[in-house]
């Protein structure tokens, strides 16, 4: 039976903010950058989810993809 992943509370809050379309885009973009700083698998999944969100602006989606790449690059460096 697969073990359930427990996501940190702070990460969950950031994800909720990044996906809240009633919050100013500038704040959502800053939140996307903060999510990337977690550098975890859960953060990467959240960033990719934001990148796929058609309700988000093009800039937010593009930013989510860019920082996702950074998370992947950093995870590769740490694996070596």
C-alpha cells in the first residue's frame, strides 16, 4: 500500500494563494517563486499544476514552468 505524502502546511497555503484568481497577479507570481524554494517533489507537482491551469495568466503559467525547470535542475545537482 503506497504511503500517503504529507504536504507541509506552509506549502499548502502557498499553493492555495497561487491558485486563487481573486488575488492580485503580482502576489500570485511571488507565491509561485516561493513554492519553487521548497524544492520538493510536492512543490514541483504544484508548479506543474499551475502551469496547466488555463485560468492563470500566460505570464504566471510561463513563470511556473521556468521555476519548475530550476527545481528539476537543483534536484539533479543534489542527487549527484
